[in-house]
C-alpha cells in the first residue's frame, strides 16, 4: 500500500513539474508572439486571461480544473465578483455623468461668450456703418474662432 502511495506521489510531482515547465514555455511563447489574432481587443483579453492564470497559479498553486470548491462555493464567488462589478460600474457611471455635466456647462459658457461676441459685433457694425464685405469678413473670423473653441472643447481635428 505504501508503495502505491509513493508511486502516486512521484507521478503527481512529475505532473506538477511538467505543468510548471509547460506554463513557463507558454509564457515565453505569449511574449514572443504578441499578435494572436487580427483583433487587438481579443489579443488583450487573451493576455489578461493568461496573466490572471499566472497570478492564480502563484497564489493557489492549482488550476481552475483542479480546484475542489463545491458548486455553492463557486456560485458564492461569482455573486461576490458581480457585486464588485456592479459597484465599479456604478462608480464609473457617476463619474461619467459628473464629467458630462461639467463639459455641458463649459460648452454653454463658451456658447454664451460667442453670442456676446456676435451681439457686440452687430453693435459695432451698426455704429461704424461697415460695408457688407467687411461685415462678412468679420463674421467669418468669428466663425473661425467658434470652430477653434469647439475643437478645444471636443478635441476634434480641423478638416482640410
């Protein structure tokens, strides 16, 4: 009986050693071949799964398939992970809404500034009796300023 146990331990030790060697080789291949598919998002997910696997192996010393958790334990783990995910998403949503509201407020202020400039321009044109050609030129310059402000607000590149 003791011999079977020794043989079994030797067998498992050899398998663990082989698994560690295969994991090391796999990691080297992952580094060597950065492109796995033509989709960079899929490649990123593959890399993340591999990194997560390596972290799990380092921490728990067993693969997912070797893990002896019960079904209720697995379900509880998933529930806890989903609660965390919901918390993260809720926080991100709040931050996005906050930033969007600030951007809209900034945009409203810039639009108000443009309206004030247009009103001042109209007043100057009337007071100075500027010719139509000059008026059109001033309005075009005002539109250019407005485009530049919008580009700054939205980070858009000017089309040529």
